[in-house]
C-alpha cells in the first residue's frame, strides 16, 4: 500500500481534484474537465485501482473522523436513513447513479442524517431531494446496525422508515438515473437491489401481514 500511495502522491493530483474526479473514474462520460483525456497514463487499470483506493481513504477520513475533548481521535459510525415510500400497493424505487456504491441497482430512498436533524426530518428531506415527493406518516420500521452490511464498508447505522407518498412538488437530484413505482408483487429480483434494501421491503411486507410491534429489532 505504501508504494501505491507514493505513486499517486507523485502524480500531481491534489485532494480537491480527487474529490471532483472520482466520478469520472467510474464513468468516462462525465469527464468534461479532461481529467482522464488530458493524461493518458491516468486511463490505465493500475492507475484507476490505486486512485480509487486513495480516494476512499480520503473520503472516509473526512467523513467519520472525530476528535474528543481529550484530543483523542476515532473513526465513528454515521447515522443514515432509508425509507420505503408507499402509495397503496406500490413502492417508489430509484436506480442508483453510477458514481454511487452499488450504482445501477434499485434501492429505496436514503442518505446521511445532517446536523440538527431528527431521523424523520432527514427521511423527508432525502425523499424530496431524490424524488421530488412530499410524504406523510413517517414510521420507524427497524434499525440496521450490522457492521458487515452488504456492499458497504462505511459501517453506517441505518434507521429504516416507511411513509405515504403525497404530492410531487420537485425534481429528482443526480443521485439516481430513474425513479419508478413498482407493485409489491412485481419487484425487481433480489440481486438487482442495493445493499439490504430488498430485505427491508420484505420486512415491511411481513409487518403488513403480522402487525408485530414496531420498531422491529433483530
């Protein structure tokens, strides 16, 4: 790893450029700034692999490093929300953009809880940002705190809600390439879903049948 890090550190690429360019590493169609085309050496498989490793290190450190009152530092787990947006017998799913983890897969709507937000406020905000929908009756379904969450190495603690869709008052942001309503009896296959989102939908369907107490904690 040390040799790989030195290779990149000597390539003239700064931290800010790493953050801006990581998208085009995954999808060359977004390379409007010429990050790849201007430097042919950057198009090699080795460069991409090393670049992504270093970018992940930079991003993780900047996102979850905490300094305590005594000066000690630690990498702490983030709080996130995932929400099932329901309309009768249908659920709203989004196809994740290519630059995101599990890009191209279907998922429910979610994201990080921001400072000064409750989890319900974060759920409503993320839904509006990603789909344009206003929602009501946000209810906590479960909490996912497994450090070994599928396809995700950030160890997020996820508060999973469900809610009812209301009016569409905005447009979706760039975190998805498609938004589509699916009937619960015609969902995509499990391997087409990101992370544990299929599992969360199945838990919701169980709740509708069994009416067990909420939140359901495993």
